[in-house]
């Protein structure tokens, strides 16, 4: 069994069946909805960052300081980590459409529609060794090629932003669920700041109406789900 843990905002920890630790968008310190101190987390094997905004790049460099952790990201973002003192042997540059295998997980980079100071915003599709497929959309508006991603990768678990203002709102995110057609969807990137949508109620209702076969799981920050 693998475990998915929401660390608040867009930050997730995935523990694979083999015990490898993957962190996505690890904004921990200063994240008002992260309930865990960075020092209390398991040492990372793989760190993925969707774009260089502070609420996503977060504590990536600090997580990479321990153990043999490796980061994967667009070359421009990898350059920022290198400038922050992360040794080059811990950094893997890639780009949209490509896949790399790290820590027993196949990481595929996808497009996202957002902005970034350097490089572009992206999402990730992770294929675990047992076959589970997880899509972290990053920060994005809806786009019709989400349907193509769903067809190509048979996505089991989708992690989608619903908070509006900077990303999809509940209306767009529910339509994205229909395009992606996952088994399970977890809303993210809401409730962190007063400007964002504060809860997942509207999103849950819209998905239940539009795609009742897709299960919405609303975690509290810090909670885990096994799959
Ligand atoms: Zn963000």
C-alpha cells in the first residue's frame, strides 16, 4: 500500500509501498495550513516542484539537504535550487512531455496554465511501481488537454487546485474532474489565505452532481489516505 498525506496548500507527501518518500510542492515553514514541522518529516527520496512561487518551491532546498534526496523540475527551477546550494548530483532537469524514473517512480511532466518567475508552471503524473497513477495538476486553470492526459495515463488519483483567484475555482475544477476521469480526487490550494475559497463543500457538491462515479476525498491538513 502507498500513502498520500496532505501537508496543506499544494504540498503532499507520498510514501510508496517500498517506503520511498516523495514530496510535491513542499511549502512547510510559513504555510498557515501545514500542521507538521519540517524536522518531523521522513527524509526525502524525491522532491518535485511545480513552479518557483514561494508557496510551492517552499522548503525544497532544505528537504534536499538530508540523505540522498533528488529533485526533479524544469531546468530553470533546478538552476534556482543549484544557486541555493543544492549539489548538482541531486538535481535532475526535465521538461513537459518527458519522463524520468527516480526512487522507483516514473515522473512525467505535464503542462499547466499559470505563471512563474523563471521557467514555466507544470504538473506531474507519477506512476508508482505497483501501478497506481497520481496526477498533481500544479497551479493551473482548466485546459481541454486534461482529457488527453486522462486517456493516456488512466489516472487513479487527481490532486486539483480549487481555491480560485490564482487557480481553478470549484466550478472549473469539477469540470476538470470530468475531463480527467480519475477514481478519486483530492481538492487542494484552498483555505490557506483569506482570498481563496475556504472549503471544499461547493467542489464536492459539483463533482457529486457532474461525475457521481468519482469519489471526492477531503483531507484535513496532516491526514493520510492509503491506496
Ligand atoms: Zn500557488
